[in-house]
C-alpha cells in the first residue's frame, strides 16, 4: 500500500551535522518531520511549526494498549531522544554488512526506534477514519516470525517526492523501469520522503 503523498509526506532529516549533500545512511540517526502546510507568513523559518514523529515506553497512568504496542505521537518544535530513529536493511544476513552505506529507494528496510529498540509496524486490522478517509494504524513493535526474522508489517520502502513514484510489480511487468531513474533517495540530507509498506 502506498500512502497518499499529500497526507503522508514526511521529510526525513539527519540528526547529525553532516553537509547538505551527505546522503542518509543505514544506522545513522534520523528524524521524521512534518510541517503543516497552512502557517502564518509572518513566521520566520526558525519559528515555523514542526512535528517530530516519536514514541516511548508506557508510563504509569498511560492508557494501556490491548496489543501491548508502543503508541506513536508527535513532539512539537522541540524534539527529544524519543524522536530519533534509524534505518536498517530488512534482510538480517546483510544488516551488519550494509550499515554505513547510503539508503536507496525501493529497498526493503526497517525503521527502528533508537530509544526502545523496537521497529515501526503497520496495523492492518486497525482502521482509523479521519478527514482524509480511512487509514491504517501504525505502532512501534517488533513482530518476529518463527525464524526470528521481522514480519512483513515491520518492512517498509522509502520513496521521494522529488522522484517518480516507484512502480508496483504489476506496472513493472507492463512498462520497463527507466535506467535514467535514480535509486538514491537523497542528494540532500533533508529530502522529503513518503513511506510505504513493502509489497510482497
């Protein structure tokens, strides 16, 4: 499933002080940031509203989740360590080898929450209805299969709004992929990306 670009577009930025041309790499701490489209023109860039995707362990007094998963929330303008994530290759056999290499588009990966060491997960049975229509829920929980490998709901792909959308398998059988299309998602560290679940 690919999320709608206008409702699910989320810039991915580096937490470290790298040059703007430095690509995002596996294992590097990153943050997912949303900026509301409607903001006052009088605000300077340093005062613009930013929402940072975050998660944390349950605390005393929090509403308990029936499935035991960590909730997702946004931190306003002042991110903490709870909003730090890192990207990992989905294949556990290549995970250590690929650490430190640039992240590419259409590559199956995990989005791991650094503070709790849990992985972002899709909740296919949870339907949330809002102004944009029905949407699937997400949470933070590593779900393993009998072989101790992350399940499909933990596997994601990245695509950039600055690049054409990655074609589905059906589209790829009818139209060959152009060699000119770049597979590197970020020539800049703050490239805007959309998240979609891996299509198996």
